[in-house]
């Protein structure tokens, strides 16, 4: 079962994504961490197949996480999730090493299962 790590500090959003994946993409096992430092530590431990990362976290933003993972040589596919507009953010995320960018404030977040299947 592919393991997905989701760095998300808003419990309601994390629960919504968890519930959605349980129904629409049950082949993925979701682990949620509440901040960037925990995300980087967990990624360092290995065993994650895909990373979902929120842009705004309480300590380190998602772009910094993706940049740090790239600097470490971590080839885990990363998908940026944000509600802060998409055009400029998508370009920044892709340049930092993300494979996709999802707007969680729109129905685009409902494509998360399809995106996970595509990048895994």
C-alpha cells in the first residue's frame, strides 16, 4: 500500500482529505503531520511514496520543505496544496521540485486521488 505523508496544520482540512481518500483512493495510506519540521524529520526516516504539503505551515512553508528535500536528493514526488492562489504559486512550486499543485479552496482538491495515482 503506497504511503502518503500530508503536512497540514488545519485538522479539518486534513480530516477532509483523509476521509476523501478513504473512499475515492483507498489504496493509499495517509499519514498527517502538523508542521514543516515534523514533515522533514518524517521524510528523513524514509518509507514515504508521495508527499502532500501545504504552503502555509506554522514553522516552515511548503516551498522551503520541497527545496530542502531536493537539496537532500530526496526524489519523493511532492504535491503542493494551497488556498493562496495558483498561478504564481504553481510556478514557484514546480521550480522548487513539486510535481503538481492543488488549490484546496476549490473543487480541485477533489482530484487528489487521481493526482496521487498519477505521480505514484
